[in-house]
C-alpha cells in the first residue's frame, strides 16, 4: 500500500510540476523598418497640394494651375503627370548632398535642383528660387 501511495504521490507531483511550467514565448516582434530617403520617395506617387512663395500660399489643391503628380522609380526615372488631362512627361532624378537636394532632368534635358526640406512617408516638400527670384516651396502628399 505504501508503494502505491508513493507512486500516486510521485505521479501527482510530476503532473503539478509539468503543468506549472510556462511555455517559452518564441514570438519575435519585428522592429519597424526605417526606409531610406530613396525608398521613401519611390513608394508611390506624390501629388502637388500646395505652392508657397515668400511664405505666402499662392495655390492649393485643384486650384493650382497645371497641378501634377510625380512618380519616382528606383531605376532613377520619374514621370510627371498633369492631373487635368492625364498627360505624362518622363525624366530622370537623383537625391544628392545627403538627400538634401533633389536633382530632376526633364524630358527636354533641362535640369533643376530642388532643396528638400521634408521627406517622410506622407509628405515631400522642396523649395527653389523661381523665375521671379523668390523662394518657392512645393508641398506634395503621398498617394497610394
């Protein structure tokens, strides 16, 4: 009878000790990835939403004459699309000076450098000196 009690006690202790063990949590939570500037700029299209000259808003949304979008590709090419008539114009692009400058060459071979002031997953903003000699800033929003 004693051996039966010892066996029963050993079985009970084994059951308790096994049921009290926690399963190791092997779930790995991935760290959010940080996109490079080149990856951010090529994740979709960018629609021109606002033009500012000398700190004053001169155009917003559909009120911008010849409103357009830009689509940058990882191969260094881009397409400008005029939203009013869907006409498209190709060109090439590159980020320079630690991503502080966006260099665009249009389909006619004319090159322009823009100073990038904001580049996030949702917003692209750059400025340049326009033909009137004033600083003009263009703000684009990311489009899927």
